[in-house]
C-alpha cells in the first residue's frame, strides 16, 4: 500500500541456535484427499474422473476479475497528506488498524506429492494475487498486516534430516505477500531452519526485495505508517524454551527506550491441535504485557485458541492456519483474522477497538485451494461460537459480527 514506510531496527544477527527441533509443525501434516482413495471399489478410471472434475473446479476462471493489472498513479494513503505526514481528524486523532493472521506456508514439505500441492496451484494460476485475493479487501485498507511465515523461501534442496517435515517455497513466492497487501511477517518458528542458514538467508533476501518487514529472535523490526512507529518481536518458544524471555524483554525495553509507539510480541508456542493454551503460554503472554507489549500474537497449534484480555490489552493464543500450503486438505479449516484499531492523540495512545474476522483456509470445502476466505452464514457463526467457547475462561465474548463485546478499552 502506498504511503507506508518501514525500517529495520539495528541489532546484530545472532548465531544459529544449535538446538534442532525433532517435532515439525504437524504430525500427519497431510490429510490425503478422499477423492484420491480407492473407496468402495472405485476404479482407477473413476478416480481420474474425480480428479479431473476437481481440477476443473479450481481453474483460474473461478477468480474474480482479470489477471491484468491496471496501472495506478501513486497517491498518498488514506490518512496522509501529499508529503506523507499523518493527517489528524478535527479532534487531532490518528487511527492505526493492525490485522494479524496465522500460519502461512507458501510451498511444500520435502517429498510431498506434486498433485494438488501449493506449487502446482501456483504454476496453474500464474497470478501472485490469487492466494490472498479473497482477503485483499481487508488487508488493503488496514495500516499493517502481519502473518506467521512458517517455512523458508529458498532454492536450497538439502533439508534437515532430523526434521519430520522440511517446508520450503520458491523465493519468488514473496511476491504473493506483496500482492496480498501483507507488510510484515513473524519468522521465528520451528521451520525457519528447515534448510539451514541458506534457507534463512534466501528468505531474508526475498522479503527485503519485496519491502516486507521481518523479525525473528533478537532481529527486531520497526514498521512506520501515518507517522506511527510499530515495533515487533518474534520468538520461537517451541524450540528455544525459556530463552525466548530474554529476546522478548530486551526487545520490548529497547523499543520503549527508542520511543516506539506500539509494541507487538509474536510468540510461536503451544501444543499442536490443542484448542486451549498451556499454562506457560498464559504466563509468558502476561509477562509480555507486563514488560510493555501492546498486543501478543500467538501461532503454532494450527487450530484456534482463545483470546484473553489482560490489563486492557489482548493476548491471542492461536490464530490457526491461514494460507497453509503444507496440507492439501486440513481437517480443521477454521481460522480468524484478529483486527485491532489503536487511536492516538498527540502521540499518546487513547483507546482501541478489537474484533475477529472468521475465515476458512480454503474457498472450497473438499480440498485446500490455498485461498483463505472470510466465512459467512453458518460457518461464520460456528467460528464465532468456537472462539466464545475457547475464550470463556478469560471472560472474553464476541458479538455475532466478531466485535469483542467490551468494544473500547483503555490502553494507556
């Protein structure tokens, strides 16, 4: 989006941790497609017909609009004047909306079948905007969109032998994020090192080429929009355990000393396929806020977990999957976008409003077409209901439209 600015916070690159993670993101990562199984005596011919029917259903003609892009004249973003300075309303207020979505794996895991894979879909549609097209209207009007980039974008072919699932995608896939109006990624997770240092290096080069902000470990980042500086830290508790507290605390304190306006803490944590957070997640989330974070964003379980309000700030324990290329047909396709709007007056935070947007990881129900899509009707109600159930212990409840019932909270 035009008018947005970012810069990387100064800080040394740390040495790659020697610890490796024996458990990858998701045992049974692949739920095989029912139409490829020989059920009830289906012949090979019948299976081929089913596969052909599915491929036809997923042809690019499903996509709305033309693949040709209309050239636009660059203009100031809403809320900015022609000089790029933030425009305040008549009360001197500036609003900043942040959208957070879950696990994004753009690519395949090592040895994954090519059929119906993310790579096959990318080559078939030949359009970077395809994957986030259904959420573009959400991401393009916010001020910052951040996702968890689960897996490197690299040309490396040698994956870690001890890793169950080594995930990677082509460095060109970084353009998918740009086309989807994603400005920032959290990159500390248990797949960042799937292809060793080269995987990380290639990913950083691809992200920087697209102007996408990234953070991991003590590589902190600052993103600037409308004159408001947003700092964020990204840590992998799954592999580093208690060591992440040092990264979090020092990062938050450094941002405070530097006068950053908003601080986000992105935590890769929890147990896969568990809908309720572990005690250590609750403890660490509260510590982040006690240290000074304004929002805690959790990923890794690959399913939804609840949201807690603590000292007037939110801890999102798990957003679920989002654009998840590592599984061709996940059983649980429910996920959310968490969106929070912060209001500033003369540089001081005044109040905020938060909501969830129920989504599905796929626009079709019988396969993953890698197009996260806002849910509607019964699906939206189901997801809101699930979030109410998972958040009940924290006293957080959502309206039917996803707004948190306690709409405005003091964030001073």
